[in-house]
């Protein structure tokens, strides 16, 4: 099968926030464009045909339907060079050709269309000419011209998928509904590229365009080729003991290539720079998966990624992470094909801690706590989650057997700077650990006091800085400065820091700094301190 695929454009940047007044209708109304009549034979290659997907089928044949839409774009050449026109009503929406005389994978495409282009923000009538390039886009899922009367950024976003077969999801943008994501069927997009060899007719009865295939002027039929491949994977899940579990409620699901190559995110045929947009992964938020576990995807392939394994990674609403790697078929993935199968995602880790005592929800792993005073409890495993206490608010934070890692230069718990700021009480339950980069695990811009539940509790902090010692607060800095070098830290033996860090009725000791050779290569990679909190003896 002929592989036709292009990669992206800067026109992607305005896709979801188009202004409905982007193009203006000139004074006196929309300009009158000539009518062009179309009646041309068309066929579609053996492609994804998602509408026909049935579980267990190994091959399918795409067929036209009378509800199909074929959008028409014209890229001007010669005297029309620099103009991009679209079949449009001149007001607020693109128009299209529809199939007639359907016979399975063949039909006639018919319609009477007018063409417009963007002339400095206004609609301008366009008259096709010989040698103009014509793009016919079959079932393009969301031409920008349906969002708003723009005719410059026509494209298709493959990354706006939701995992379903054909379900649309809408969002609210300042009170206006917009198409947020679509099922795989809507991304079953095909294209034909033609050129104009003759313009006949007249302005009264309408014009007729004579078209031939762009790469073969001996053929005048339109032959559509699918731009991507369609996938149906029946997912199952196993827990950390390799035991089957029910399909969890997933918060995110991503598709990527093992080895780091790019997933095509969108197709923009008229960009002056590049025709497609790539990203490191295809992210799907709140994926829609059938009761049987069926996930549907549309993916594009090119030479550098077609032989790479696909990696599916999912995170459920409880923070559990599951993944599976699927090898490419012999000869690699091919565009315009339908792939079906099964995939078992195995439990990898839990990254979202259990959080109580706040109404905050994380955004990209960041909890912003606005309550004052704070009364927050964090427990369980945490990876790359951070907690920011707004505007210097004070209160109580409890760490209940937390095992946290944070891979960027930021604190696991940070009190935003404010003057004045409130004091923070840190209550430890059980054994807690925080691993972070060259920064403090806990950063407070006022006083911090430690206490515990039970007879003893610990906090072990590991950082890549020899000076951080894990905690920074006014009562634990030698001169009130924020620089790590002013921390009350020492490489000496166990240090009694009760006078500085202990809440009334408790003692706090800090162990000697331990240097860690994490990679076993004789180089120090990180440093660890352990704080032990106990009630004072009566």
C-alpha cells in the first residue's frame, strides 16, 4: 500500500482556542465566489475502516457511507501562488463533497462548492486555475474551518484521542462547548492529492474542474489512502503478585515507542515548515475503555519508528502504574492497516500518595494547599508529587509512613514565601523517607517543629547536595538566610537538635551524614540524614 503521511505545522498552535471572529466578512456581506461542480469517481484503499471493526476480525474493507464528508482544499500555483483556499460557505463553516452511487469501496463524489481564502483577515473569493494543487480529505475529524472561519490551519490532531471506538468528549471553554477528544473512528482519516488540468464552464451555470492524480496525470479518479493505522487492543491487568485484577479506573494512559522515537501527534498539510507534529508520547487523559477492556487507537508510522516496540503505560485513580511492551510485527508497522490483539499491563509501582485533610487536587503532580490553617495528612508511596502551602499559611502536616521521591529541583513540601508567615508543625508517624535532588526535602519560610505519634518515628532524607541536610526553616538556619550553606548541618556523629527542631515535650536527634555510592562506581551520588523523634521521658 502506498504510504502517504506528512508531519506537522505551526498552525497547530491555535487549534483548540480558535476565535469565532478570526476572519471577518467584508462590509456588504461575503464576497460572491463562483460555483464549481464536482462529480468524480473515487475509491479507498484497504485501510482502517474503523466503522467495521468487530472483535476478532483479522482484516476489514473500508467502505464509503452516505454520511461521509470530503473536505476540499486548494493550494494556489502560478498566478494563485501563496493562496490557500477551502470549500466554504463564506460565513462560518467549511463545506464538503458527499459520496453518491456508492458501491462498497467506490463511489462518486458530488457537490457544488465555492472557494475562499484568507485575505488579511477577510474572506476573499477564490477562482481555481490550471496547475493548482487540490487536496481531498476524507473524514478529516476536525477541520479548523468547522471550529471557526479560519482557512489557514486545516489539520487533524491525532493526539486528541480518548481510547474509545467512536465516542466524542466535549469541554467548556469560557462558556462555549468545544470538541475535546474523539474516538479512533474519527481519526480514520484518508487523503488524495490531485491537480487541476482544465477549468471549463461559465459564471452563470457554474464551472467544472478537471482533475488528475498529482503523481500520475493518466489517472483521473480520486484514490484515498489512509494516513495512519488503527489499533484495537483488549487490555487486562495484573497486580504486583502477577494475579489478574479487574480493569481499574484509569486516570491516564500513554502510548510511546521503546527507544524514545516520536509519535506523530497531528497532520497539517499546508504548513510552510513541516507537515506533521511529533511528540514523545500520545497521552490520553481519562481514557474510555469498554467493559471488556477494549482500547482503540490511531497511530502514524514512518521509517525510523515502524520497527520499534510500542509501550502502553497506564496510571489508575489510586496512583498505581501499569505497563506493557508490544513488539512490532515482522516488517514493521504500516500505515493504512488494522491491528488487533490483546495486552496485559503489569503493575509497576504506586506513585500517588494518600492525601486527606484538604480539598486540593493535584495538577501535574503539584498539590497547592490553600486552607489556613493547614491540617494535612500524607501517607503511602509518592513519586514526583509536591505539596505547596499557599502564601505562608501555617498549620499541621502529618507524614504517615511516607516513601517519597522527587526528581526535579524542588521541595517535597514547601511553604510559599510570605511576610508574615505561619509556623508549621510536622507530625511523624512510623518510618518516613524523602528522596530529592539538590534541594531541601522540606522548605519552610517560618519556624518548623517536629513531633510524633507513638513511642518513636523517623524521617530519612536523601539529597544530592552535601549541605542540604533535608530541612530548611528559620529555626534551623544559623543566620536566617536561605542558602543551603547556612543550614545547621554537620558530618559529625548523631546530633541533638532538640533545641532547634523539637516541639514541646519531644526530642529530635539527627544522624551523621551518610555518603551513598548509588551506582557502585566509587563516586558519591547522594547523602542521607535520619531524624528520630521521640516523646520526652517523664
